């Protein structure tokens, strides 16, 4: 495991969708897709943690090293990204 958790953000053409690349293993069983917070609450441990810790996530896709997040339109990206980064650091370190 890396000493640090890094999150690199790539915004898409859709203003409410972003990809966050993480230097930690996020999923081991392939792609996970959560269409809503209620689906994420019974999903993988990482998905459960993110939906509980981060306000503004509408949909979440988790792969081995990437989180694809669709935000609530009123939620600012800066807050979501900071909260995801903090939550992942607490989770992995």
C-alpha cells in the first residue's frame, strides 16, 4: 500500500460527472455501479463509506482505481472532491 492516497480528477463534458483516479485498490470484483444513494448503502464497503461520508453524490461507479461520480447539480465539485479525498485517506491510512 502506498504511503499516500492520491486522487487525480478528470472532468468530463458533462458538468455533473467526473472521474477520480486513486492510487489505491478500490474494487476487486470488476465494475460496481450504484444508481442511487440507497443502492450504495448496501453496496461494497468503499461505496457504503463514500455515500455516508460525502454529501452530493448522486450516482457512483467504482472500478479498480477509479471513481466515476455523478453529483447532485447543486453540490459544488470542490466540496465533493475534498470530502472524497479525506474519506479515502481515513479509509486507507
